[in-house]
C-alpha cells in the first residue's frame, strides 16, 4: 500500500500536439504523445488520480485512500493544453486539477509577453463544461503575481476573489491554491488559511514528506521529452522519500 503522506503531485503547464522538438524551447512544453504515454503508464501501474477535495476527504477519514494515489496538476489553464489532454484523461478515466488565474479566463495570460495562441486561457463556458468532465478547477490566484510581494489587502483580494470566481462558475468548493511561481512565505500561507484554503501547492518544499505541511506541497515537475523510465522513477515511493530526506 502506497503512503498517502508521500502522494506524488505532478506538475504540468503546456501539453501540445506535435513532436517535442518542434515545440517551443522550454522544458514546460510536454508533447501530447509523451502525456498519453505517461497517462497510460499511470493507468497500467494501478494509480488512481485524485483531486484536492478527495484528498481532504481521505485525510478526514471520510473516504478510503486508493492503493496508489496520484494528483495530476496542470497550471494556468491554457485552452490548447486542456483540449489536448481531455480525451486522453477521459479515455483512461482519470482526472486532473487545473490551476486557473481568474482575471485571465477567456483571455491571453498577462504574465507571458508573447501573444501566442497557446497562451490563451479557457473561457467560462469551457470551465463549466470541463468541470463536469475530467477537470477539477482550483485557484492559481487572480492575476499571477509573486504573492509574497503584495500588501495584506492585495494578497487577500488575490486569494478570496479567485476562490469565489471559480466556486461561482463551477458550483464546487475550492480548497486549494497553486502558488504562482511557487512563491509563498509564512504570511502568504496564513492568508490562505484565513481565506478558507486547506492546501497550498508549491514546486519544491523543505518538508520531510509531501503532506507534512498542507500549505506547502512539493510537486514532481514533468519535463519535456522525459523518458517513461525517468517519469516512473520520479513518482516512485523511494524517490519521493529521498526528496523529503533532502528537504527539497
Ligand atoms: Zn502559473
């Protein structure tokens, strides 16, 4: 039985059709072929995908933990990415958690300078449609800023407004925020708690195991052109344990 305390939480940003070599020169662009292979290997290895509301129920002992839990996170909510992965996930009866920047719904994102089509974020209609399919939407803030640099009132707005917007759109409670750029400190974490969040998702974290600090969850960065061997190694129990041992 896998250890829920060291649940692997995967981090994706872009998944696009086409050869990896033809995609933008950035490690966050994973080819759809690689994503399909990774989704397939998770299924074959007996992993069950969870969302953060289910993780909360499991921690409260109101739901049974699957033998091999995993959470697939997709940051930013790019339309092209979500349209690409939706049939793959639905076909494998899997789900993913999408971090939405609520001021950018239906627009290009604000923080990438290039106005490329793959930076367009899904619109409200798709958020509603997809939340009934294989996606669970969580907050990735309102405007994608470094949260630790904001004033108390700006921070509160980023946390509360984004949560409220998604809850109104989907009708599903939002208990999680993915920190833009993985940026957080003790004040930001306290702000999350005050705004009603249970989980805060980082990139790396100096904790002993993944769920040690629910407001600072480390993730596994799935990079472009990653081999299945590397992918499986990075989600293996010993590797997750090792990262906790190294506190990174
Ligand atoms: Zn982001």
